[in-house]
C-alpha cells in the first residue's frame, strides 16, 4: 500500500461499480492479477484516498482565499457552495467521498 500513510477508518470503502443489468442474478466481482476481487483492492483504495486527501488540501487553501475575498460569506455558506461546485466538476468523486472531503 501507499508510502507509509494509513487510510483513516472514516474514509469510505464503498463499492464503486454500481448495478449490473439483466435478468440473471450477478455478483459484482473482477479478476485482478489472477484473483477474483469484490470492491476495491488495497492499492485502488489508497489511490482514491490519496486523491481525496489532495483535494482536501487544495480546498482548504481555496476556502481560505475565498473567505478573504468574500467576507460577507460565512463558513457554512462557503462550504455549501464548494460542495456543489465539486459535485458538478465530474472529478469522479463518489457521494460518500465528497461527504468525507467536506467534513
């Protein structure tokens, strides 16, 4: 796994692969390096965590700058605007990951 960092327990570990269409029951698994895997591998989970952690750092700086430029906004107003903006960017952040980022 990643470079010595551990993934916090509160980081979402959801299955991102969605529903499988059709009449027959299906199991959402994949073949990764010859092994059947359900959900994310440890490396995939770390990659998602690392990207979300990086986004948190960037958004903290952005929010600090915005609060200086828009002093009439309180923090809850700004965070609502930021959450909506991030959700519309198409960055591949899941709803659970976005909630984690905004916390």
